[in-house]
């Protein structure tokens, strides 16, 4: 299961149609950090990846990445941003993002998602615990 967190309804609609086949177990959507954490807690170990927008209202994407890393240390995170500023993107990796993708959604997103999911599965297999 993949969790996509973004406060832009138009982007979520685009993500819903573009990422529908990215996970066999489904793609879930949240509009802010609180909703994302609640949903992640409900999905638990079934969650295999989180895509988090860096520019969220309230707790921003950087704060959410840190909280996800604390609560779900094995859950891979991809940061997403409409701002392609190199320092912002590098900072997201420092906060714990495995990859950083720029909006809008392109074909390279599916490649990046599959790459991160594969790495997450390999980590889970090596440790014997779910990713």
C-alpha cells in the first residue's frame, strides 16, 4: 500500500489516476500531516511507501517525514515538491527521504516508486521483518 500526502486536491486527483497501478494493494491519500499519521497508523505494516509533499499546511512535509521515520523506521519515504530548488531537495534526503520527485507526475515517478519499493522489500527480506 502506498500513502500519498498532499494538500492540493487537483494534485491528489492526478495522483489517483496516475498511480493507480503503482501498488497491487492500493494507493491511499491524505491532505495533511495529521490525516497522514492517522491513516499510516491504521494501515500499519501493510503500508509499503509514503510519498510526502514538502509544502504542507500545519506540520510541513519535513516535519512529517521526521515523524514517519520515528514511528515507522522501515517505511520508505519519497519527498515530492513543486519547487525544484536543489537545497530543498537535498534537505529532504537529510530528513530521511529515499528519493525526491518534482511535480508534476511524470513517467519517471513510477520507475522511482518501483525502485524504492524494491529496496524496501530487500531490506525487509534481509531483516526478516515487514517493510
